[in-house]
C-alpha cells in the first residue's frame, strides 16, 4: 500500500487538481466505504475503475506524446501560403499518426465511477457523486445555495 503522501502525489499528477486529490485521499483515509455511488465491479485490483477509464488514460498519454508533432503538421496543412503538394504531404502524415493521438477522442470521465456524462469539470466528478459528497460536507468550499 502506498503512503498517504505518495498516493496524493500520484493522484495530483493524474488529475491535476490538488483539492480533488486531497478530498478523495481524505475519504479513503477516513474509511468511508459506505458511499452508495461507488461501483462494485469484480475484483478491486486495478488502479482504474474500469476498462473505459484505462482506455481514456491511454488516449490521454498518446495525445500528449504526439501533441507537438500534430500541431506542427496541422499548421503546415492549414497554411494557405505553402504549395498544395506540401499541404497534401502534411495531411498524409497526420493521417499516418495513431488514431488515439487525436485529442478529440479524449472523454472527460468521473474519477470515482468512470461516468462519461454530467462531469463537474473542476472536481472531475460526476454530478451524482459531486452532489453526494457535497451534501455530506466532504468537499471543502462547496455548500448548498442559500438566498
């Protein structure tokens, strides 16, 4: 089992938000296992919730690896000053890149349930999990609207 700080660093690197990582780690540390919004599929041996999340993480890594190359080729392809032959070569090279290197194929998912729709972007949680955690005062700085 990883230490708390190592887990927090790993989650922060993966999610990009220190607040979300700290919230999730505090839930794990406190032993909150009674949350009804957590899925219970098969064995709990994987770091990711399900295969869809793993596929999305692989796509994110590949898009990051090919981002510079894709940006340069796209600039050549869209530049109308350059000759048509050069633009066509750039188009062919973009088509030869791996399909998963395209950032359009990346889907925002909930980090707890892997739900693809209704994701609250700042916390990377689905609306259902977000409301559950917010109602039980487990998200710092989040409260119900009162006026």
